[in-house]
C-alpha cells in the first residue's frame, strides 16, 4: 500500500468510526447503511463527483456547497450529511471512498454479515445471486452481502472472494491453467 493510500485509509477510519458510533447511538444504522450504499453507487457512477472530491482546484467552499447539494438531492440522513459537511470543511473529501468502504465493513460486522465480492462474465439474475448467497451462508455460517461486478473477459464462470479466500471458476482461469500445463509437457 502506498504511503498516500495508508494516510487516506487512516483518516477515513477515524471518520468512519465516528459516523458509525453516532448512527449506532441514535439507532440509525439502517439509514447509515442505505446512505453508504447510495453514496458508493453515486461515486462509482460519476466521474464528475470523483473529480470534485479529489481535485485540489475546487475551493473548500465549492466542495462544501457541492457535497451538501448532493446530500440534499439524495435525501441522505443527518448523520451522513453532517459527516460529509465536516469532511468538506476539513478538506478530507478525497478520503470518501475509503470512508464508505470502512463504514460498510463496520455495519456488516455489527449485523453479523460477511461481504462477498462476486465477479461474473454476465450480470447475475436475482435468483442466481440468491443461490450464491445461500451457498456462501451455509459455508460461512453468516449472512452474506454480495458485491457483484461484471467482467466479460472471464468468458464464463465466477470469481468469488470472501475475506482472504478466493475461488476462481472462470473459463479464463481454466484456459490459463490448461495453457500452463501444456507448456510443462512440451
């Protein structure tokens, strides 16, 4: 991990812990979880938002007014809204993606959930996602929250990551294994 990423992660951890504890004390963890998911999706979908929070060109006032307008437009809860305002006024919005990731982990841990990253060659149907979640629940004994992504280069199959464990059943991996085996033979 680079030094910059380590510093950002450290700063984000403190903000995430504070937001988590405030929401928990106020009984608003469900609202914080919904806000975290919505803001993560918005950040992933908008290059303009990423540029605004990462660029030093925008003034503190510009960043604050932009992020507060976004929070109002998205109907974010008071805990998240106030946290975003504080981050903007302290010029810490560049850590937002780290804060959201840390918040998601803390909320999942509180709820007894495990997050699984599932990458597939095509988008999973609700039935397929449910089946994968049930299979993983029986394996790990905890509720599973799926983060799904699509990578067409897999050709077929899945890559499933839960914590430090990974299972790669993609056609791409099987072809690579076959190619390596053929190199060893001849």
